[in-house]
C-alpha cells in the first residue's frame, strides 16, 4: 500500500473523513488533486492529498493550492485547508509558499514496519484525540487524589467528599458545608455561652 493510500485510509477510518468526487469542484472551478476529503461531524477541515512527482514542477502544485484557497475565499468558506504532500519532496520555498495559505503536512514516502505509525503521527493534527475511557479517568483521578491526600489529618472528610463526588458537584458542596458547620458550631456555641 502506498503512502497516499495509507493517508486516505487513516483519515477515513480513524477521522471519519469522507472522500470527495474527482475533480474537486469549488464554485464553477474544478481542481485536480490526487484525493480530496472533508471532515465529518466534529470538524470542517478540507484535506487535499497531492502526490509530489519528480517529473512535475512545484509551480503546478503551488498554483493548484493557491487557486483552491482563492476560490474558497471568494465563496467566503470557513473551511480550513490542509495540503498533505506524499511520495516525493518539495523545496523549502514551496513549503513556505503553501504554508501561507493552508496547513502543510509534507509526509513524503513512508516505508518499513513503522510506516503506518509515522503516517498517523503526521496526520494526528487532523484526527480526534484519543484519551482514557471515563471509567479509567475516574479510577486514575480517585487514586491520584487519595495518594495526594494520604497524609492529611481528616481522612474522614476526604472519604466523604470522594463519596459525594460520585453523585454530583452539589453533593460535594453540601458535604463540605456540613463538615465546616460541624467544625465551627461547637466553637460558636462556646463563645456564646461565655
């Protein structure tokens, strides 16, 4: 599988991107890119994948991307554009020119056993964040808090607050207020009796 195919597969499978028909039509203009994809529900990115070939000059690549971004500007599109460059390499001047109008990911040609991981790393800015499940987050949170508060004198209060946190924020506030009242009322009673 080529790097270009890997890019399209990862964006579709992991990012929920949908491939657009060729040629890409913006307004009344057609644009010829190797692939064009649009983000799904969570984002509105437009990603154009371009295979850089040694038999074509960078000016053609620049012309196509600048034309696309101008056409989107004319239509007052709010879609951020990302140009993913695969296969060959471009000059630093080309990358600078393209980066003035869009995000540029010069992936090149990735080969070897870590090729898939390298492509995913390049594309990570376009993919949803991966995090722990909510159950894992609760377990880590509770363990970290218990460890941090292990040397506190009032372990009973800590246990009450942690237990209340499973209900909702208001339960934590009520438990904390009750503990403050329990500590302050005896002092206030002593002062009023004196």
